[in-house]
C-alpha cells in the first residue's frame, strides 16, 4: 500500500512555491474542473476597532490569492471561499473579506464569498446521538480545500487542518465541541471532517504562532507551505515541524485511532524539504502559577487576594478570546493592595471553591454550572456568551474592583507594535495584488 504523501516547500515566491508544493503531492489530482470547490481559510477573528496583528493567526491572503489563481489557470471555475468566524465578529464576514482583498478575487475569477454565520446550517448525524450543525455550503461542496495556519493552540496544542474545520459549525455546535467527558474537545472536533469532502489541505506556514490561536501569542516568520491530499498526513507533518509528535497531541491520537492511521512520521512519504531541517519546538501554552491562582506574571507583580483558575478545554472560543482581556483588566485593578479574596472560574466544569468571599463566574457556562454551588458566599456573575468587556468593567466597579479599560487598549497596541520594527513581518501578506 502506497504511503500517504505530504510536501514541504520553502517559500520564495508564494505563487511559484505553491505550484511546487501542489506538484510534489499531486494536490490537484482528486479535483475535477466541474467540481464545486470550497476553499476554507482560517479567519478565527478580526478587529477594526483596535490594532490586530494577523501574523500566524489568520490565513494569509497571499496564499489564498495564489491558490485561487492556480485553480483558475487549471480550469476550475466554481470556486467559493467560506468561513464561519466568531459569531459576534463585527463587522460581519463581508467586511472582513473586503479587508483581506478577497473582493478582488471575486472580481477577477468569479469567486463566491460566503460567511457561514449568515447562511444555513444543516443538522448532521454522526451516529450514536452525535449531531453537529454544519454549514450547508460545506456539505454541498464537491471538494473542500482546507487552508489552515501553522500554529499552536493553548487548548489543543496545535491548530492545523482538522481543527480548522471547526469553522464550518454554527455557534451552538462549536460550544458543544467544548464539552466534558465524551464531549471533550479532543474527542469532538476531530470528527467534523468525517462528513466533509476534504480533498486537499494546504498549511499556510508563512508565519507560525506560539501560545496561539490568537494574537496574544508570539508570531515567527517561517516561510513554509505544507500540503497533502491526506488531511491526517498534513497535520502530522505540521505538528512535527512545530515540535509535537502526533502521539503527544490528543486529538491527533484520537483521530488516528478512529481512522486507522499510524502516528509514526516514518510511515508517511515527505517530499521537498526535510521535516528535521525546519523542526523547532513552539510552546503552546501560557505559564500559570503552581497553585493555580493566575498567570505566572501575576505572582511576579505581587498580586494577592485573587485566584484565577486556569482555563480548560471546556472554555469555548468566544470566552477564550475574552479571557485575556479579563486578565489585563484585573491586572489593571491592582494598585498594591490585595484583592478582596476573589476567585475566578470559567468554562463548563470549573466549580467555585470554599473559602472565598467573592466568586467571579466568567461567562454563561460558569454561571449555569455554579448556580446552586454552596461554596459561593457572594457571586459576581458575568453573564454573556462571551461577556461584554464594558459590562465586565461596570460589574467589577460595583464591587470595588476598579479596572482600567485603557490598559487593555495599551496592551492591544503593544501586541501590534512589537512587529513594526521587524521587516520580515509584512501586513501586505493579507492583501491581494
């Protein structure tokens, strides 16, 4: 039996390098020119209000543009780009697509642009009561080309092709994938692909990201493309380049077990560049205090009277995006005096502990899970899915915890500004020439 093949190409010119990548893995061979092809990038979030560094976070428009051009030159005409970003993303997908230059692809090649969140989702039965609501356009495509980013993920270790398909779900199903027990993240999202016609995966490694998946992580220039007609082979190679053997990534081991794949890199054919020549460990998670009272940096600042329990896999994407602002805002409230004996819990499974005068319940799930918790003396409930930052500041102020939203604005500027002096980071990669 032939080994599944993946290609690794060092990028010089994106268009030329992508052609080489596809030729090495025979990437277009499963596609017919009459196919309805859906291209699925990774646009987990975007921001028009505050600075947003997309490096290693969002699929580059340079890669998407080169892919569309190559497909058009090979006679493919029925092309759609579709994504379901965070449901509360404002403005909606159309404005983001325009900012990314996709409207030019629409004008030049007739590419259809679809925001899944504005369209229909279809309940899809995976068996044994496992049902996910999948974007109709994804289900109706003849073939899907999946274009994730080469990045780590603070809940899943790596976020590559299989993980990128979570963007095909509606909000309710995305939340379902962040469950507990049999509905735990590493068991749920790897199954999404089972009902989707993924014919090609191209990992955009122009940049890579540690402590992802959002811009709070640190990006590095990598200039790699990884491609395969086999989605697991592509993810296995991508994970290896990030420094993670597949056997150390829970969702990959679960996928391999369910679909009869080997976890050994030697059992796959890798063409082009060698994995070991580009392999570099990229940390996936943030440092937390040993007693689980908050980020390591809080201890260094001498913050006391506050215990922020570390997020787990049951914290949904929406609340995950707001979790870092929560930390920044709480940090801004520290003026040298201890907090008033406060504990912060989040997600679906964290329960407030005894011994605290104030229990902050971050997000709808934590509020529901702790509704009858006898350990709570006083509840500070931050409802919302996810909680609104302005409301968060207002609620904390009523409890004497004075947060400064301007500190969060300054932090966002810092995240953006740290790349300005590095010539290898180029915002033009998110535009179409």
